[in-house]
C-alpha cells in the first residue's frame, strides 16, 4: 500500500494480507460489544494464505470477549518498528480470528 490513504468509499475489505505494508498491523472489532483487539497478521497469512482478502476472512472473525461471530470487522493501524510493542495475539488453531 506504500503509505497511501485508504479510500473511504472502497474500504479495506478488498485488501489482501500481502497488500499490507511491513509497518501495518491488523486488528478486529466486535459488532456486538465493540471490543477491539490486534491480531497477528503473519499467523493468519500462514494459516489462510496471504492472498485471501480481508472480506474473505471476515466471516471467520469471532470476538474473544463475548463470542459474537456476526458482522465483526477489521481495522488497520501502523506501528513504530523501533518500539517495544508486543500486544499481538496468536491465532488459535481451533478458534476464530
């Protein structure tokens, strides 16, 4: 993505994991309880293929707080690679994303 702004009309659903810049992080938001959590995009890419779009993967999202599986969404952020940021959660092989 090269640091380009995301078009609000198009959203992010068409993006593939492989389209994300190295400094971008992927998060999920629960539609039921509004819980937000960052996920490990590299684990997701290994498990589901980096060519999958975020829209392809969206039905797999399950809230780790309330268990909701419906209408959850993605969010994208950026990190400073020089920071000591460690709040990335691994993807369980049994659970949702």
